[in-house]
């Protein structure tokens, strides 16, 4: 059985490479570059692959020889990627050696290792301020810290702020950070965690606290973080991902344990208010969430179902509703266990998931009128093992799709 599985994987990889070669031969126009972080037999054990996105079909092909020679991520078990607003700097968080590594990106999508920092505990999630002045890192394996590091021309500097995240009234509980995101206007940053003392499937629980929380901080003009009044806010049982819309009006959190999405309105800068009709049903074990650059649609990756759920956002209220396809479903199949998801920024027409157990990327074409997605040509696309993070940058003189709200 093991030999058969290996043969299947080899065949899949061979087909993927053949498709990539065929696409390259057609001299297709690249609209974006996709960066994918996963495990590999490199010096450190982590790798970053680069794919080129075809402007007409959304199909992926290897770029810069990354199919056979991926870039070493600088550590093992990479779990998060982030890019700055200039699309010239990429950051990867490696859990194997507790590092965040900075790479520069040239005009052809080539990566060059520039500098790095070592954290006191395990990194979980990354986000970059839109101005490119700060990097936010959520880290911790049994406690949670949100750290802000200064950036200068992409280079990681010293820590500007360190915020210890604890559950109100249960400060001694064991907590685990899960995600972080920055508002598009740079006014605030949000982070999620769950209380392992209160939610621990298969283990003991010692706390009666609410398990899931989202934390809100205002970012000062000179750097530094100030907790928003009434922060933190309850956010289900095990929040696994969050995303703010590009118009800075709404925030959405997916709950891995409850198969739901919690929605918030943003007011007074960074204050959160629950959307009255929520929470909203997702697929099973939602692991990641993204919003398209126009702020019209939400896409949730469901790890257990191996699907993506699509939603249309009511631009007045922020309330999401299922984007139903002609088959009567809001769910579209991916390869096995999608754990990261992104919409490409150049034209906001394609969606991609990193499939951890499928060792692949799944691609989808986005209907910009309805939000419904359909699989792209030749999807899924083979990758290195256990891809866990994915980001996309526009190519050449293209820029992000403009918010029209």
C-alpha cells in the first residue's frame, strides 16, 4: 500500500510538472506570483515555492525553478507568510526554530534571504502594517503574545510593543494564539486565541472561561499598541482565522470548533460590535478566511470537508450570505485539508488554497458579480509537503484591485 501511494504521488507530481512545462511553452501572461510555504528536504527543513498565475485561466506554473529548487525558508515547519504593501518584502514564520525570516522580492518573483529575528516562543501568525512600518507577530505555545517590530525598508528592527494576551478573570489559564490581521487603514490590529484550559478535546479542562477571544488594539502614529475599550471580545470556541474588510468597516472570525463565522462591525477606530444576525454557518472545521480586495466577498477554507465556502457581503450591514452556484451549493471542493486561503490582488479574479494533506494548491475562478467560484484549469497543482501558508503579489506594473465601496 505504501509503495502504491508513493507511485501515485510521483505520478501526480510528474503530471503537474508536465502541465507546468506546457503552460510555460505557451508563453502565458503572468498576472501574479503565488508564494507557498511548506516542508521540504532542504538544509533547514522548510521551503518556499513560487508559482506564476496565468492572467486568462488562473492556472499555476512553477516560477524561478521553484518546482525543483524551492527557496530555503530559514527554518523548519513554516506556518505563516506575509507581504508588505509594496510587494517587495516577504516574511515567513518558522516554528521549528522560532524565527521570522525576511526575504526581498524582485520584479520576477525571485526571493533573497535578507535578515531574521528569533522569538522567545513558537510563532503562529504574521501581519504587516499597510505602511510597511511594522510587522506584527502572534507567538506562544502555552501563553500568547502579540509583538510589534519596526520595519525599515523591509528590514526587521527592534520590538516596539509587546502585548501579553490573557483571558479576563482567568489570567492564569493556558492560552494559544491563532491569528492576527491589520486594518487596511493601519488604525488597528486584531489577534485571536483560544483558552486551552477551558477547551481541550481529549484532555482535561480546569477553567470555566469562555474559550475563544478576539483582541483589539489601536496603533499609534509613532508605533505602539493601545487596547481598545471592552477588548477582548468573545469569539466562539476555537477561533482559527480572521479578516478585516478593505473598507475598515467589518471584521470576521471563523470558529474551528463550532463550524461558524462570527461577524463584527468596526466603529470609533477599532471598537467591535457584534453583527446582530450572527454567527453564520460554515463548513466543518473552518481553518482560514479571506476577503476579496473589493470587499464584496468572503471565502472560508474548511479543513475537514476539504471545501471553500463563498459568501457575499451586504455592503450596508456587513451581513454575509451564502453565494449559491448553479448547482445550489455555496461550497466548492479543494484537495485534502485546506488550511490557508487567499484572493489574488492584481485583478481579484482567482482564489487559491494551500492543502496541507493534499500537498498541493487548489485554484478557483471568482465570479466578480456573484462571488461564486469554480475550479481553474488543471487544479490542484502539486507542491512541497504539508503546505501551510500562502500569499500572492501582483506582477509588474499591476497593483491591487481598488475598493469600490
